[in-house]
C-alpha cells in the first residue's frame, strides 16, 4: 500500500514538473510573439538611455553564475554578502558571521574564494575586484534573473529613463505576457526606509502606469510594523477615500486599486514563491 502511494505521489510530482516546464515554454513563445519591452515602453513615451550597469555588481565569472544564482536564493547568504561588502577592505570570518553559524559562514567564505570573488590575506579576506558600494545592484540583478529563469519573462534592471518629469530610475522592469511589471527593489532594512521613498515609488508608478507594481524589501521582518503604515499614509495624501492595504497572506500585501495592481512583499519564506503568488493573484483576476 505504501509503495502504491509513493508511486502515485511520484506521478503527481512528475506531472506538476511537466506542467511547469510547459508553462515556461508557452510563456517564452508568447514573449517572442509580442512586442519587446523597449517597444512597449516607447509606446508609453518612455525611452531607455541606460540600464544594467556592471560598475557595482558582485557576481563571479560566467562558469559560476548558475551556482551563484542558486546560492543567492538563501537569505542568510545574501545577508552574508552584505557584511562582506561592509567589511570589504579586509574582514575576518567573525565579522561576517552575524546571520549564520560559524560552520555555514566558513562554507560561504570557501565558496566565494572558489569563485574568485574574495582572496585571502594574512588570515583574513578581501574582495578580489574593485570596491563595491552596496549590495543593491547585485540584488536587482538577482531578482531580474528570477524573472528570466523562473517565469521566462524579458526583464531589465537598473533602468534609467530619459525625458520624464518624474525621476526616471526604475530598479526592475519586466514584460509578463504583454503586461509591464515594475518592481522597486530595496536591500535596506525597514528602519532605513523613509516616507519620501514610498512617495517616489508612487510617483514612478503613476507616471509609467504598469499593469503590475511591486514594492519589494529583502527582509524577513514584519511589513505591518512600518512599511504598510507608510503606504497607508501615502495613500491618504494622494486619494480621497484612500484604497485599503490588505494582507494576501503572511507578509504579502496588496493595495486595493483598479489599475495598476500594487503589491508590497518581502523575502519571507522564498522570493521566488512570493513573486509567483503575486503573479497568480494578478492573472487569476482576484477571483
């Protein structure tokens, strides 16, 4: 009986994997048949003049990229990289072990050394390349890779728009089945986010008017304590009878607007899964 159940479970998981791969294939085909992201933006009066600068990226050589992408899915590894950047002139294992055990931190250090991102020096370590100002660009690159790899979506990051009255810096833009998705990507903790940044997010949203807008924070802390109240305050300033901010589940929230659909999410549990839940919510029409 147990063997029959295990066999049935295997068939179910195999079918789910097949359906997921089929959805990716169909989305890729659809993406190739619909206008490019730059063409869709041009129709809305947006012209890209700069994107995806590599000046502040902390990524390894091409042969290590797939493994590095998988490592970045770990929250503790991303926190570790922030500490590496913070102490980049020269750091000891103890200085970058705040968010993982000594053993795990040792594994992370060995991994970075293997990829060539850090080198040892007198019992300590330092970045092998040029100085990195922050983790922000690397996080934007990683989120863009999620959209490309997991959702077969044409995606660009670190986008600068020319000729707009509103500040033309968009962290991430993606074409999802012909719709535009804009994501603001924050690597800072909630305590370092201020009301003016929420206002700037809304300014860009209502200038671009994407179908989907996401305010993302790479944190596992509660969004209801500070971020959601700041959104509610901003909505009060912009709307009479402001739209509600409601919880989808856990630390995923949505603003009850008709268009664009606005979501507030963090990295609790899984960034990939949280983005997937937002897309499901959008494409199922809030039924």
